[in-house]
C-alpha cells in the first residue's frame, strides 16, 4: 500500500446571506507527486480546481463537476451556530 498525502485549499467565501465556503482537499499517493508537481510548488492547484468546479455547479454550470464525478466526494456542513 502506498503512502497517501493530503493537500487542502480553501476558496470562494461568499456573503453571509445564503453564501457558501468551499474547502477542497486532494489525497494522492506520494509516488504521483513528481509526476504532477513542477519545481517545488505545492499541489494546491488540484483542490483549487475542485473548489472551482463546486462553485460553478452551485451557480448552475454542471460541466466541470460532471467530469470529476467519479473522483470527488462532496459533503455539505452547516456551519451556522
């Protein structure tokens, strides 16, 4: 079994009146890092793509999330106390 590493990125905080906040994470085998990484940049572009796709879906554009449907799990959490 290969070692996994998670990368998280946050995006798209909207207004307090029905807005939303997206935290996306990508979990990848360590062996894939060299293949996906350029220079020493962290792999934050992967969760950023997912966060953008979720935002687009919430705004009525499903194309991006349809492409990611087999590898994305979306959870909705009510953060209002």
